[in-house]
C-alpha cells in the first residue's frame, strides 16, 4: 500500500458488461467502492457524471466506443482502458479530441476471473501513461484493489506480451489437432493441459484481437514457427538416419570436411559400416577413379536409397 497517495474515486462508471467488466465491478464492490456497469446500449453522455470511467470493451470495438464517449468526459475525469494490448488503445486515446484536463491511462490487469476468481489482491496491473499524472490510477489499482502497479511504455508492454501470446497460439493449436488428457499422462502433460484449458477458456474473439492488434505478435509467431519447422527437419533427419543400413546410398547434408576429405552438400556415397546403432557411418565416396572412406554422423547425412538387404 502507498498511503502517501490514496485516490479512491467516489463514482466509477464501467463501460462494458462482459466477463471482465462484471468481474471488475465485483472486485470494486468487495473493496467497498461500488461502480455502475453499462452495456452497449446507453447514452454516451452518461460519462459526464463520473469521476472515473473504465473501458472494459473488446479490443476490436475500443476505438469506436471510446471516440463515441470522448466528447462527454467530465472535466478532471480519470479515464482508462483494460485492453490486453496497449499500443492500439493508447494511440486511440492520445489522438481523440476532448476536454484538456482529462487524465488518460492505458491499463492491463494481468489477471481476470479465471486466474483470480475470488480476489485480485496481490496480482499485477500494467500502467501505460498517455496523458496526465498516473499516480491516481496507480493508487486506484494499488490502494483500492490491492494489486501491484507496474508502469511501462505501451510498446514495451506489447513486445513482452507477444511472446506470451505463444502460449495461447500453442494451446489452441494443440486443442485443434486433438491433444487431450490421457490415461498415462505425465505431470508435464497435465500442466500443459492446464494451460490449454486456461487459454482456450478465453473467447476466440479475444484470441484473435490480442494477435491482430499487437504490433509484435506476428513476428513472434513466425519466429516460433520457423524454429519449430527447423526442429522438425532435424528430428526427421535423425529418424531417416536411424534407418540407414550398410550398402545404402546417402547424401551429405551440408558441406563439411571429415578426415581431411572435403565433401560438398548433396554429394552421394555408399555406407560401408554402421556404428553405434546408427549414430555414425563409414561412407565411401568415389571421385573419378579415387575412393575415400570417411566417418560421418547421423546429423550429417540423409538417406537417398536402400541398396542393401532388407532388415529382418
């Protein structure tokens, strides 16, 4: 708690009666500070009667909703959003035209009805300054609701969130391809299923919006996919290498030098010996009339064809 600055608004309006809007209203009631919650059907001028206005609306609808209410904010009001991306709503608020002495702050509560169903006390809230002093908003989250405010730049917030969005991406992908809890689950798999349940418990709309409106999300997602594909190529190569037998024809994966012999990518040779159950091979390469036998690992070659007798 920070008793040096104790801001407790007496009248609060929450715009948005969805899951988080209702949840926040419940947390405020628990803290002894009631709030009025309005849904999509209301007169925008209603905001003029409130000291604090909190937007708890879907990310995709924030710009239109905010601009509709902006002309009616009360002089001296504190206005904030709770979107899980920050660069987009902070830009919208900064560019809107309204009374000059309105304080604008972007907020992202790092919790919700799933992760903190009873009380949000002890949870963290990201605070992104837009216009005016953020001390009142920090006090609102800390002294009234018991959360820990963390002040950060909006883009830095989105950069850090973009890597966490991979949890949602992987969770939804695994669910879509049929990954489920099984009888012989390890503890690790059970924990992964817990993550899948949490991320897939959010709406598809939220999942789409968190990716669509986060400027760093696509790069993080594509980097993950490139890395996953490279890992898949590596594992496939190992699987193919494990099936290599004597007399099979193999090709060099990448140019390399082994035992003084320079080998080119794609150069083909014949396996004359297999070591360690397929982790290394003696391969004969013929160049013109010269023959060289070098040792290569399973990671350096790929199978081209089977010329030896079938395994029994």
